[in-house]
């Protein structure tokens, strides 16, 4: 936590005393059970620093599928089973499609993002923009582009394998930029992608859970004069707001210029501007929706790919079986393409197991209750924050025995066919489900299949030839990615630049 955040937290504790003693008198008989909160701060400081979802999952064993905690004066309801999540967020989506209000969203200039937008007319326009371009059939138009980007990824991995994290970031970012704006990013440090990546890194560093909890509970702190301890948060936020604006404008202006010149390529923005208009509030919403898609896709897809690499390094037997399937179905004279997907059930199962093994957004995105609701005798209060604990779902031992193990076989029948079941819970719930999930799924599949056809992932060895063992660790952020780990990416037998060029030209 930054010094400014500490100052804000201390101020919040001072001004919250009376509120705490007043709220303590309220009746709680019908509220869900939960751990006893500390005075004033609630349960905030009881959470595991390695990831709050770990604490929630442990508490679910004691308090059940639904329990309540407090962050200062805010009620938070945590849902810990697929049954309960579907009952509330899917079947009662009319009451649970809103998002909690976070002061940090406006503070940092992030209110444009669809994912955190309140449920209402503006959100519906955003969703309509997405649906026209990213529905299951519409997303297929981008597949040839995704294959081209996958080939570029293979070339990058062959030339500089140790830089695979940046290669994954560029692969994902270039796909989203092409789909949103018809913009063909340069592989040589593209200025637009570079700028957007820097902005999103700054957002992740600034938008800490501790600061968000304090300011959500006590927004009056933002009205304190600039000399007050903690005012640095506001000064830094002003700078970030300017950078966010700079992130949104260039790619949108690029589409407008291309449309004016008559050279615009097919993209979400081009479609939306043509259909809905390119002026006024509608154009602004199109600009905001497309920027949201980039900021989300550029984070989640490469993070999932990093989780997959970690799984391959730790489970060479899984990697070998997947490569054997590709060799048998595709052969060695071409690369996998989307027409092969139905014939590669183990690759499909591997992708699904990657999503389950370490969900990259372990607590999904919080929902909010629009009105009081009664569920199985428990009161879900109006305005309560609703957290779908996806991590608990992924660790359901009845459904996924030995959940810490990476076992693609979970998603295969006894005869080796893919099951109907899919761990698509990572894409959200109800009316707030991710609209870009079909594009993301295709990007993940084609990259994984092509990479496995040409490369092996291995544990790195030291100068003496000894294997370097490690314990995988993950960031405790909203989108949780693996911390850097030692690995080697090695071309399979016979794979070199000449071979790759022939495969790409087939």
C-alpha cells in the first residue's frame, strides 16, 4: 500500500467510528453468516495477501455456499458454488446485473469501461455494439486474421523464446486492435500498443483493493483539501486520467481517417459507426466500448497463455500427449487450423483445464443487488456487493477430484471424446457475461495448437546442467498472472526458420 493510501486509510478509520457504533445496533438475524469483522475496518485485514479468493474459499468450508463479510461499512456477499451463482446471477439476473460503485473508477478516469458500468441504457448500447461484431457467428470473420497473428507469434518465439511474455502480449493486443479498429500493429514496438500497455500497467498499480475499499466506504475523503495527507492520490489520479484519454483517442481517430479515405477495413468500430452514426454521444459510446474491449482482451488472453505455459513446464506428460494428438491428426507438413479443432479433443480439454486450473480472475467481476432479495431464508441487502468466487468453483473436489492437479482428462469421456461440460465460468455470469469470449476462445485455441506443433516447454537448467525447480506463485491482483518462473522454450526436432517459413506458406 502506498504512503498516500495509508494516510487515506488512517483518516477513514478516524471518521468511521460513529458509523461503526451506530451500525453495530442493526439487526443481523436474516443476513448470511460470516466471519466476525474487526471494529471499523471489517474483514479487510483478515484476507490472505496471496489472494483474497484463498481466504474466501477457506471461509466457505465453515460458513457455507453463501456468506457475508464487511469492508468498513460495506456489505459483501460471497457466492461459493455454481448452484448458488446460477440461481442468483443467471436466474435472477434482473436483480443482479448491476455493478458496485467504486470511487476509484471515476477517480482514475475509468468510468468508460463497459465491464464496470452500471446496468442501464448506456450499458445496453455498449452491449449492442459488441454483439453485432462478436456474436458466435460474427466472431468467425476474424479467424483468418487470428491465424496470421498466430504465425507471427511462432516466428517471434523462434527468434527470441525468452521474451515469450512480451510475445504473448503483442499477439493478444494485435488481434484485439485488428478486430476493434482494423489496425495492423507493427511487430517492432508498435507505438499505439506500447502506449496502451503502459496505461493498463499504471491502472493495475493504482487501482489497489485497499484504496478502493477505503474510498468506497468514505468518498468524502476525496473532498479533503490538497494539503491533507493522502492528497497525492488525487494528484496521481489526474495524471492517470490524462493518460487514459490518450489511450482511447489514437486508435479511434485512425478508424475515422480510414473511413474518410475509403480504406477502412472490417472492424467493430467501422461496423458500429456505419450502423449507429459517427457523431455525438453514440460515437463516444462506440469509442468507449472499443477501448474497453482492448483493455480487457490485452490482459486476460496473454495471462491465460502464461498459465498454460506454466502447466506445460510442470506437466511434460500432458504436453507429450497433446503433441502426439496434433502429430497424428495434422501431421508435420502443415500447421493446425480451425478446421482441425473438432478432431483434437485433447487440445480442447487442455484449454478447458487451463481455464479451471488457475482462473485468471479468481473472483470474477463483482455484481451488485439492485433491490433486497431473499434467498433460502437469507437477506441479500440492496446495494450489497456480490462476489462470485470462481476459485471455489474450480476447487470443488466433488466435481474436480484432486483440483490442484492439471488433468485435461477431466473434460474427456472414457472413449476420449470431449464432454459437453466447459469451465466457461471464467467469462462471467448472467447479463454481464463477457461479450468477447468467442474471440478470446479462438485466439487461445489457435495459439496453443500452433505452438505445441513446433515447440517444447521445459524446466530450465543451470550452468551445470541441473534442473531448476521452483514453486509457482501468482499475483494477488484482480487479473492474477504467474510470477516469472524459469523455463526454456525449445524447437521440436527439425523445426527451424526455414521449416517454419514453409509451413506458413502452405
